[in-house]
C-alpha cells in the first residue's frame, strides 16, 4: 500500500556470527533501530512495536567470527548516530 509510507533506512537482515562477542574482539553490542518516514507524517507512540529481533542458536561455531581479524567495521564501536545524520549548525 503506497499510502503506508516507507519504514526503513536500509535492510540489515542479519547480525554476523560473533558480532559483539568477546572472543571476536567485541565487548557486547547494541542493536540500534533507525526509523524514518518518507514524506508521510509518522508519530511513534510510547510502547509501540516498531520491529523485532529474533536470535537463533547456531548448530556449530563458525570458522571465522565477525571482527576476528577480518577488519570488521562495527566491532567494538560504541553507540553513534547513523551516517545519515550530520552535525547541527545553528543559523547565524
């Protein structure tokens, strides 16, 4: 339904095995949802569900963990705004 609007910035899809895991050089990790409406007024209400994370146990340890010598971008990164945000510059 085109009247519903666009409710995503991008599709992440999956966390790679080892994301945030101490054995892969992480110290825990937070999943941060990025929500923006595209040309459709949209208000988030307190307690409103906007997404769902589903964790599944892997049947075995993968050969390589995210961050473990792979040059992974986000391992060990603290909270930060999406790359879509820019620094606020007050009007003169």
